């Protein structure tokens, strides 16, 4: 059976270096370019021949955009309108990267911890910047809920600091782990299907089809979870919750 982790190995396709840094182009970078291109293509198609009564792709795009706008405003209040372009860009990139990885022979960009970690770090740093810009040093009050007795602060503040620092870690690992685990299961089942005798090969084939359908759902739900947690973290910085 093929090593299930072999699929996640990256090798330089176009070796490049800049000031001693390895910036080689590999299949993960190419898949990111393709994911970005598909997002642009999706909205290009959706905005062609727009009508008052949306149909087909325009309808899907408008429903998704309004849903994401509502998500941002619900968590951040009126400031959600300003952050909506970032939220929408993040959601559609993660979604298309997840779905693209389900095509046989393609590569799942979001199965790379470096990629999900970078996005999570950007979200976390942005929430800190928003908090300090809006509230100044009063932003530190987020470490202790209003009304907390003074004698509880030595206990509450360290716990809240750990909770804050864990946010980018959990945000990155959740997406990375879900996409990696699902693809490993698919690779194992597909390998079993190809190597098993024909009279029993239908069993792993059935499971492969079922898991593949589940992975399509996971691709959507993980993009949604990553996006809503981003809204929650930014909303906490805005509202000091």
C-alpha cells in the first residue's frame, strides 16, 4: 500500500532562491494560484449579465456574499462592513482550496500547517491591532471580564492570556487536521480498493464514495468555521468581550 503521507510531500518544481531563502515553486504554490484564479472566475461569471432577479451563479454568489456580510456585522457591529472584504476573501479562498484538493491528483493547500498557521497568525495579529487602535491600553481589560473581583484577577488574567495565545494555534490546527485526516482516509480506502480482490473490493469502494461525499461537506463546514472564528476574534477585539 502506498504511504498515505506521500501525498502531502512537497518537492521544488521550479527551484528559486532569494537572498539565500528558498522560494522554490512547488505544487502547493501552484494550487494556491489556481484557487485564487477560481475565485476570480467564480465572481467574473457571477457578475456577467447581472439581472434584478438573480439566477444560477449570480444567485449563489449573492446568497454567499449576503451571508458573510451578515456574519461580519453580527459579530463586529457596524465595523463589520469594513472587514467584510477580508472576511469574504478568506472564506472563498479556504473554500476553493478545500474543494480543489478533492479533485483526484490535485493537492490540498489547507492540509499544510504552514498555510493555515499563516492565515491564523494574520487573523490574530489583526485582532490585536484592531483592539489597540480602537481602545488603546484599555484593550487589556479583555483579559478580565467586567465585574471580576480583584482577588480573582491573579487567577483569571493568566488563564485568559493562555486562552488568547491558544487562539491562533487552535484556528490553524483545526483546519489543517481536518483536511489532512480526511485525505489520509480517502487515500487508504482507495489503495485498499485497488489492491483488494474484486469480490471484496466493492466494500472499500462504497466507503470511498461515502467518505468523499462527507469530505465535500467538511470542505464547506471547515471554511465556515474558520471564517466565523475569525469574525468572533475580531468581534471580541471590537466589543471587548
